C-alpha cells in the first residue's frame, strides 16, 4: 500500500478533515446511552450526556462524520472528525494471489482526529491516517494506520468545529 497516497480533490468542499461545514447541515442531538442503559446503575454515570452528530455523504467517493459529546451541563467533553475517501480501482496483473486477473477492488484513505477535552479546556487526542485496500471478496480489508499527535492547528480546528456545531444546534 502506498502510504503517501492521498486524494488530491475532495468530492465536496466539506469533504476534508476540519473543513467548514455546509450551511444547511443537519446536526442530530441524542442521548449517549439508550433508555435501557440509562436505567441501570452504571448508566447513572452518563445520565444527561448527549451527542451531537453530523453525517455527510459524498456518495461513492466517501463520507465525513463529526461527533461531539456533551456532559449533563452541556459542556463538550470529547469530539472527533473523520473523513473517508473511497475509490474503486482495478489492478490488472498485480497481486494475483489476492486479486483474480482484473477483479475490481477498492482503495481507501481515512483521516481522523479525536479525543477528550480536559477540565482546563485543553484537548488530548490523536490524529490517525489510514490507507487500505478492500477486495470485496469477504476477506478483511488490508489497512495500515499511523497515529500522531494533533498539531496546534488541528486542535484549533477541532475546537472551532465543536463551537460551530454547538452554535448551530442552539439556533
């Protein structure tokens, strides 16, 4: 797998990590736990927690998913932004053991940033880059994932995204 492969052109302007969201995006708000979980003694620890979710589809080209978790006071305690790029390709004559002749398969590239907000407002998280191939034959996709520390720009970007989602949800 070519770890340096990265899509050159996102399918949509929002189809990139930490990119601005479309004006008409729908933010879904729901409890973190199901009613059954919340009714248990263990569920009491997450009572009142909610998640704000944005799911955007770029069709066959991929998707973007943003998630913000709020505690019972409405304060953000964790967040993530995840982008998947997907393309169907054919490798003629390559990897003959894994691919029969010119059988199509898919290549994907994912980027994500996720983590928690500390009580002092700092963000503790991880940035992930994953490249992979899926042969569509029922076998496990081949993936190579690399974690790294989010940069200062990444942290500023996730904080801005969280503020934007909360603002939109309140309107």
